[in-house]
C-alpha cells in the first residue's frame, strides 16, 4: 500500500506512543488492526489517564512544591505556571485518548486513501513525501525545552528529587507527543496534498484542450477526476474528525503557553538590571515559545497546503466553462470588424472616459512603441530595481517584458549580498553592546520596545529581499499577464486602459521625507560622539524602512492596476443590465444583445485572468505583507506608548522623541490606509462582477442559459486578499489594527507600572 509506504518514516515512533494504530498487512486484502494493537493503544491511554489524575492532583494541591523561582515571583506568575503545568498534562493525554478512541475511523481513512491510490497509480502517480530535515529540526527544538528545563529545575530551584523527576517527565512527554503529532500530521497531510495536486495537474491538462466539442471519453475522464476529488474530500473530513479533539486541546495548551511564557520573558526584560538575575527565567521562556510556535507553524502550514490544493481544483474546474460556451455561440455570425459593432463599456464616446488614454491613430498591440501601462509607477520600479527587490527586466515589445540579462542578474545578486552582509552586521551589533548608544534616556520597558522594533525592521526587510529574489519569475509573469490582457483589450475595443497610480510618486516623496527627518532626529538625539557603528545602524535602519515601505506602495499600485481592469469589465457588463437596456430603443436593444454571447465569453475569460493575476500578486506579497503588518502594528503601538510616557512625564516631554513618534505614526498610518484601501477596492470589484451579471437583461432562452452558466461557476465565489492566509486585508483591517493597538497599549502601560513597582520595592528594601 502506497500510503503506508509514504508514512513508513513516522509509523513506528507514532505507534509506540499510541498515536497511530498498530496495523497488520501491506495490501488491501489483509490490511487490518490486530487485537494486540488495540490492546496496546488502550494500555498506553489508560496509563496516561491514571498518571494524569494522580500527578494533576499533586500539582494542583502542592503547587508551592513545583515553583521554579521560589519566593521571587508574584502570585500571578505562580498561578499561571500551575495552570500551564495542568494544561500540559491534559494536553498530551487528550492527544493519545483522541487517537485511541478513533483508531477504527483512523484505520478506515487510511484504507480509503489506499483504494484511491490504486486509481492514481494507474494514471502515473509516483510522488512521495519526506520531511527528514523538518523532523530533525523540530525534534532538536523540542528536546531543547527539556534540556533548558532541566537546568532551571535542577540548578535554579529548590524542588525535591521526586517532584523534579515528575516535572521533567511532564515536559518530556508534552514535547514528545506534540512533536510526533505535528510530524505525523505533516506527513499525512502533505501526502494528501500531493495526491490532490496530481488531480489538479490532470484537470489542468484537460481544461487546456481547445476543443469545440468534447467526446464521451473526455467527459468520462472528467467525471472520474471529480469523483476522486470528492472522495478525497470525504477522506479529509474523516481525518479531521480523528484529529479534531487532539488539535483542540493541543492548540489550547500552545496558545496559553506562548502567552504565559511571552509575558514572563517580557517581565524579565523589564526588570531593573540589578534585580534581573533573581527573576531571570528568560532561557526557559524562549525555549517554550520557540518550540510551541514552530510546532503550530508546522501543523498550520500543512493544513494550509492541503486547503490551497482543494481551492485550486475548484478554480481549474470552473476554467472549463468558456470552452463549452463555444457551442452555444456557434449560430452567431463572426464579426468582420474589430471595434465598429462593439458596445461601448461606457455608453458614450469612449475617448472621454477615465479608463482610457486617447489614441491619435489606430493602435495595434503588435506595434513596437513605448508602453504607457507602467508609466505611473516608473519611479517606484526604478527604485526597486536599483535596490535589488525587482529584476531589471528587458522590454521586448510594447506588451512583453523578458527576464534580465546576466549582467543585470549579477547586479541584483551583488546588491542582495551587500544587504545580507549589513543585516548580519546589524544583528551582531544589536546582540552585543555595540548598539548601546542608540538606547538613550529610556527606561527598561522602553529599551526593550526599541530593541524589538529594530529587530523586527531588520527581519522584515531581510525577508522582503529573500522573497523578492525567490519570486523573480512570478513578478515577471504578473507584469506580462497584465500587458497581455491590455493587448487583448486594445485589440477588442481599441482602448488603452489607464492606471491612476499617481499616488505612488506622492508616497515615495512622503517616505523619503519621513525617513530623512527620523534619521536626522536620531543623529541629534544620540548623546555624546556618535560611533561609526551607530552611523551604520541608523543609516541602514532608515534605508530598510524606506525600501520596505516602497515595496508596499508597489504592491498597492499593482492592486490598483488590477482594480481598474476589474472596473472595465464590470462597466462593459453593466451595459447589458435591465436598467441600461430600458434606456435603448427596441432596435438598439436587439443590436446590442447580439454581441452579448461573444462579450460574455470575453468578460469571463478576462475575469478569470484577472483573478489569476490577483491571486499571483497575493502569493508573491503575502509573506512580506504579514511581516510588514506585524512590524507596522508593533511600531504604531510602541510609538503611541512613547507618546503616552512623554505626555505623562512629570519632568517634561522630550521634543525630539515627540517628533520622532509623530513621524513614525504618520508614515505607518498612511501606508496601512493605502494598502487597506487598494486591497478592499480590488476585492470589491472582483466580487462585484457576479452581482452585476445577476441583473443582466436577456429575453431569449439562449442568453439566459449563458447567464446561468456564468453565475454557477467560480466567478460568483468570494475572493479575498490575505496576509499569508492569516487574515483578509480590506477596509476593515485598519479598524482591527487600531483596536489591537489600543489593547496592547494598555498592556505596555501595565508593564511600565510593574517596572515602577519593582523599583519601589527595591528602594524600600535598601532603605530598611
């Protein structure tokens, strides 16, 4: 059985822990769960349940005996650690119980996959998945938690020997089961993803066939693909029911642990230097946060990959529709002229419309001439090319760009190498005392905020450079797709679409002014003689912020270009609506509706192309966007906090810091507003097409059939522009961000008060 062969690497270890049932047989005829396998799983679950009851009771009623930092942390920290330990015990026990109780369904799920594999292997499926390096890395991270915990429990605490063994056993079991759970889910979900991807490839080959009529064998093949796909959906639902309870308890524990350990780490950082050694649990907190974050990332990314392939199947299936419409349009006469009988998408003289650039002569896409499509963002493109974030492509013709030459590729690689070298230098400076000069006149909480902000800036820009280097071909494909679409519009309607991206120049000017002003304020604010290291840090910090912001403006401009083209086809479709048709006479109605079958095919194909461009932009930018939004959120929060500190300071506010904070808030707020507005507008126009189509007027049954086919396909599905799938970016994003800023601003103020109370306690102790 291929599925068992694919899971061989994780089978033994997961069966040992009771996660995966112990199976017998390697083919469908003798594949079964033995009695011994059932009893072993139940025995493991029983032992864990009994141990959970007794250990949980001891942890709950003897919490003082499990304190890592006895008498040095407050009641809140003690309660949080006790709850965390109880969550830990119940988490791994629930994982094992969920799998043991669902072992029969687990067995049926694997058997169903094995049956489907027979069909896939018959058609050439041979893929397999290996996650050796990922498993090794996750195992090392999980083991580090136990090692660090041993150091704190054995050397830094007063826990007795028996309870020390109990606590370390709890941590070890949690790390073992969470690691095995994540690796097993990764393997089985990626195996399913490969199978769905194989179906998608076959469906894609099917939809690319240019046939006027599909024969019986074609439809039989399509039917088999859809049936297999539906069976895989059923398999996924069964797998979800097997792992659902385990996922619920694990994510509950992971969320609580990451929250609690992050609080403890930040509390340690904000502790005055003279008290930090007594309160320091930073190592254990970082180990927990890293391990749980990595485990959750592995699980979530696996589900996301599978979900993406399912969505791709739906998109590919809907792409068949234009080919089948060719049969419906056969009775209509083919047009001998390009523009003369076309309905205008504006209902008036097309030369005065905002979508169009005026043509002084009949234009053809084949003519080699300067291309005006990206005129509005030429400056942005030049900056991004010079900084290595975009490839220095070649202009082949008016409607095509080619990959860069070798010399240009070498230049881009050289710039990226310089950037990474400076990044390593800056990270080294931040981790050592070389950057100490930058953290002037701040309390401990303020120093930590400033340090994290610098680190997030470096990470965001470095990730932007890496993602841009990886997506060079994708960016060129997006540009070429936009150019080809414009060429088709020009050929069909004689119209050159505008872009309305003049805002890019304004934002580039704002970014330059803000970063220059912030850099000057920083230079003047640093006390004493500025060291060369500080010059490099401040200068490169400004460049990193400026280029990251410029790329965000570029992404917003691309979305604006796509939005204009969605608006164009919506305007074209709007002329066939009932209200617009009533404004025409009977003869004009008949004449205009004659072009509806051909126009509907053009609109559908163009809409699908725009959706592909829209999704390609999202895929290229999503990781950059989620990092930028996180960095921007943190920057806005910390600068609001600094404003609060300065305003509430009894000794008077620092004008330098006030101006610094206002400049940052101005820059990031404007960028967030620009990104949210363009994402929201493009998403709205993409979803608007199906709503307009529902109002299209057509008297004949033939026209109604075309409309019904149009509406029943993916064009009526909701589309979203997301930040790496975490959340949708639209007009509501600003409200969500500023709501979160308000929440975390209150938390930062509480940390400041905690720091003040620790200083007061120390002062009182010294006085006594």
